[in-house]
């Protein structure tokens, strides 16, 4: 099979870059895949394709740019030239741009693949029905939010033209089936990026690192974490370093620079900037706890799965989708009320002053991450592609559920 994957890819700064990397890493090891066509955005540096294992041929086709109005035409030309046997889209609603027209045009691509009769799966990391449009950077205007909701509903119908739409949270299946009467939606879990050897859960010498990882500025706001740690410092003798690992969200350029300026008086506050893939294990490995300073959620969390892979305790906002994911996939953490620094301070403190609790949570998260490695997730997608090509009526829905039951995940 010649499989095309449309995704952002390192060193791109576009959303879902890390997930794209691990999709490629594991699809290339699937025995049915003879060639991977990586349809990705343009970057000034070379793509990170230095995998240690063998694998199939990878053809890189840089075919789009964030916020370009011509992405749909350029990707279509790439499909005409490369002629893939099947295609996987790694999507969310701001995948192709934070400007409304480029973002919308990119989401028409699954429909175009359907017209071209290319077997197509769209992995949809979020659905508009569960996105806070204000926090996600769309608009604060309530009238415009209703307009974007209507547009989003229309675009969702184009994505649902895919042969299969995969979502990572089971609740999303019911929402799409009920609202759109869709019959081609399944849950395929997010999966763990890596499954390193089990750590010894000891912390390095020096201050305990309280770390947040990701792209910040829209629904990920680090101010509450900084203020929470300051509260802990006031009432304990703990030596704590605050680590902000990552970059601005494409929607909020300059956000972290502004935070650094406003909190310049705070001691032991470190901004790492962009974290290259090879440096991710160090960032997580040195941390005592990984904090999710989210004001809302937009679907499954890749950072949660990374934290689990490296055996880290986590502090999570008590928000619907994230709480559902934690319950469904077996992760454990301390919870806090979103945007409440006092609540967050209590949650962090419960971990960093109680080593037994930290290790208990860390071990649970490592077990949860290891239960669904990306090798299993990519096999689920391969089974779906086989069912599409064989025109199986229910596109192997029962097979996917069996995978999930086998790996101890609620279906």
C-alpha cells in the first residue's frame, strides 16, 4: 500500500506536529505499507526522519503553508502526482490556519478525496461542538460565535464525507452520530507516543521542577501556574523551579514574551522555547510534576500521553473532556478548578511534598500509557483501511472495539 498522511511535521510549529511524527514513525513499520507519502507544510529546516529502526520508503511532499489560501489546490496537485492508495488526515479545526478562510478550505480536503475515490480516514482531534470558540482564539463576539458554529457544522459535514472519521474520545462518537446522523464515526484512542523502559521515579538533585508543556496563549494559560507556585513558596520551604516548555500558539504570537516580562520578578522561572523531539525525554524526565493549566479543552491531550510514557504525575483541570479521557484510559492525577490559582496550588503541593503520592500517580500513568502504544493504534487504522478497500459494511467497527477491550480500554 502507498499511504499518504496529511499532517504538520517536525520542525513545523503548527498544531499536531508531535502526533504527526509518531504516526509516521509507526506507520512506516506496518508490513502492509510499502511507501509513506508525507504531505506536510513547508519548513525552513529539513524534516526529522532519522528513525533508528528500518521501515518503508518515505517520500516527503511539502505541499502547504499555515494560513495559505491555496493549500487545497496544492495538496490536490500532490495527490494527483503521487497517486496514493489511501490517505489519512491528522486534523483539528485550526490545522491549516488561524484565519477563517484558509482553515475552512483545508477541511474540504476529505470531501475532495471522496470525490477522487481515494480511501480516506480523517482523524479528528476535536469537534466544534466541544470547542470554546473564545478560549480557542476564534472570537469573543457572541454573534460571530453563532456564525462560526454554523460554518463549523457545515465543515464537519465535509469531514464526515471521509470513509471513516476517527475520534479519540468515545463521547464524540455519540455527538456526531446524533447531530449529523453519521454512520462512519469510530473511536480510536490517542495512544502513547513512546513506551520507554519503566523509570525508577527518582527525581534529579536540585529544585523540584513544576513543568507545563505545549503551545500556549489560547486555552493554555501559564499565569495561573506561576501564581500557584508562588503561593506554595509562601507557605512551604520547598525549592521549586517553574518550567514553561514550548512556544506560543499560532493564534497568540508574543504571548510567552509578554508573560516573561510581566513575571520577571519571579525567581526560578524558566522558558525553554521550542523543544526538539530529542530533548522531550529530558524535559519530562527532570520534572517532578506536569501541570495542565488549561481554561478549556479541545479534545484528547497528547501531553497527557507523553507524561504517562515518561512516568510523571500530573495535575489536571476538572474539565469535562479531559476528565472523561482520564477515566476512560486509566490515567491518574490531582485535579483543580480551572483558572483558580489557590486550587492549583493545593493540587501541586499534594504531589511535590508527598513523594509516595507522586510515585503512585506516576506508576499509574506509566501503566496507562503502555497499555495503548502507537504500534497498536496504527494497526487499528490499517484494519480500517483494509475494511474500506474490501467494502466491509461496518468498516471493522467490532475489530476496533476488540482491540480496545484487549488493551484494557473502555469501548
